């Protein structure tokens, strides 16, 4: 370690660093969730059908999947601080490019948005484990709640922004202000807080995250959670309009779906506390979404109630999924690796959700089968969550440096 490096930053510096992290977290969803309420305008302007619009909603997820497994190496080489700054700049550029006239820019900008968010998705859990090792669940719950709340604002403000700017391109472009501000604050954070030295290489390089059964369980939980969330974020306004809800109200319902997740997420954070086992919590949180989908099918007149119930499930399971990256690993490096693996496979699975839902509607003309699909995914999430929530690490203590774990057994796929 270089001489003179301050390894004990002041409380004020740590708090500023946390604020910067929360501002970055607030940028990780609005550029995606703002699309849903504007799909009709985008389709009418560009000529894209339901399936193509589903693909548009899936592109960021495919980018998350493509970027996630490769972020660990440049983060080690250049530092997480620099890579998060790159993420915010790429996100800002993508938002602006997407708003330029011409269909090609819509796709190019969306790809850039997905790449920028993908970097942040992977690195924030590792930064939390590094900077707040004794409060992983609490800090993860707070920043995940900020992410969820910002996602809700992205949906809820889409139609007002449309009215303000007069077109969907301007409504989407406004979110570049937030990501540019986050980039500026994150730059200051790098000067306020010391940059830790690179972590030492693992003693046994052969201990692969991809061979851990626990890692695959976390990945499956993350994938199913993301599948249901992004399917609903993309199509819930259209589903509600099919039930007779007007567009503006449907947009705000989508906002409510995400904002109510803040309360549920904070509740899940409190329930997790410092417990080592989250099996029951994960199973129950995911099962609530099954109830919501059945409710929409059997009692659609209570649509707002079922949106609230669905939002509770999505908010809680998202925070649990992100928390598991740090709770199921021993070192910061392993956290980044599990985060990259889970988000790569998870978002690849999630990307199919909006596309399949759009294709199903094109074929059937109704949303019944789509709601049934969400219920099936949520049921699967409850089952796999019961396994992912068990008190164990992805690797044995001898596989890499790390502190002990209550019930420190680590499962491997043979």
C-alpha cells in the first residue's frame, strides 16, 4: 500500500460516498422503465409492432447479460471507481442517442443504455461489500430501494414528460440530466474517499463460481425475479389498458407497482437483518406474486390491489436477490464474480420475458396467457429461492480467503 494512503476515511467522507452510490443506483432503472408507458407512441412513430417493441424492451437485458461476466477484469485493472464513472457516461450518451431522430438511433442508444446499466449492476454489490462489510443487507436494501423508487418515477413521469416535451424522444432524453449529475458526484467521490489497493489473487484459481450449486441457485432466483419484473414493467400498462384502464392511470399504476416495492424492500431488509438463512423469506416473497397474477385473472376489477401486491413481491425479491451476492460469497472478488454470473445468465433469461409476452399477445390477442406465464415464473422463483436462501457460501473457506460463515458448508456441482 502506498505510503500516506488514508485507510480510515472520516464519517463525513463515508456518508458522501454512500450518497454518491445512491445517486448512481437511482440511474439504473428509469431509462428502461420509462419506455413502458410510451410504447404506443414509439410504435406509432416508428412502425414497430408488439413483438418488435418486446424486443426493444429486451435489448437492455441482453446487454446486461453480455456485459456482466466481463466487468470483473477491467474493474480489477482500472478500479471500480473508474468503471462506475464510465458506466454513468455511457448511460448518459445512450439516453441522448436514443432520443435522436431515426429508428437506428433508437436501437443504438438502447444498447448503450443497457451496457452502462450493466456495469453498474455488477459493481455496486461489490462496492457495498467492500465499503460496508458488516452492513451488507442494510446498505443493499437502501440502495436497492432507491433503485426501485427511481424505476417507479421513470414510469410515472413518462406521460407527464411526454406532455411537457411534446414527443416521446424528449420525454426519454430528460433522464440524461440525472445520469450526468451522478457522473459528476461520483467523480468527486473518487477524490474524497481513498482508492483501496487491488485485492490479491485467489489462492486456488480452479475454484470456479460456475461450478458452485449455490451460485446457480442464486442465479436462477435472480433470473426469474428479473423475468417477471421486466415483463411487467414493459407490458403492465398495456395489460391494464386491455382491462379498460386509461393510459395515464396505467402509467401511474406502473409507478405504484415499483414504488410500493420500496416499502416491501425495506421490510425485507429488516427481516433479513443479520440472519444467515433467508429461505422462508425468499419463498414467501416470491409466492406473493403468484397471488397477484391469479387475482388479475379472476378479479380484474381490483386491478390496483393486485398491482400493489405484485409490487410488494417484486420489491422484496429484488433486494433479496442483490443481497445474496454478498451474503453467499466470502470475498469482494467472489461477490463481483457471482454478481457477474447471476446477472449474465439471469438477464439473458429475463430478456425472453418481454419478447415472449409480446409474441403471445400477437398470437392470442389477449393477456391471459401472459399473466399465467408470470404466475408460473413466480412459483419457480419461490422454489429456487428456498434453496438460494440457505445459510451457505458458494465456496469452501479453503477455496479462497474469507471469514467464517454460520453453517459454512459450500455446495459444488460435481
